[in-house]
């Protein structure tokens, strides 16, 4: 296997591990313990709390997607750029 394929496999394994950790994260507990009751509440003042619950839930979902899916992709695209810059530095040093 090449270094690039080993790096890609390591990053994919890390992404899977991060997804498993996110299942038990604090943001999930916050979502379950605060946002869901706000969204489902029908009592007095619920018309003011429901939008807050929806925005909390939406923010947690978007941040989780950005963290778990886009961060590994950014690393996959930046690694070849880092290696290119390293090779360029080595050429200039010689």
C-alpha cells in the first residue's frame, strides 16, 4: 500500500470512530434534554419557546454534520498540498 492509501484509510477509520463518539456526546444529551421538550411543549408560552428549541436542534444537527463529514474531507484535500509544499521546501534547501 502507498502512503497516500494508508493515510486515507487512517482518516476514514478516525471518521468512523468520531461518529461513534458523537452518539454519546454532550450535544446529543443537550438536544434530548432541552430542545425536544421545547419543540413538543403545548403549554403556556410554548409559542415563544418552540422557535428556540428548533434553532437549538438545527444548530446541533448542522454542527454535527460539519464536524463529522466535512472535517475529514478537508484533511484529505490538504494532505497532498502539505506534501507538495514539503517537497518544494526540500528542493529549495538542496
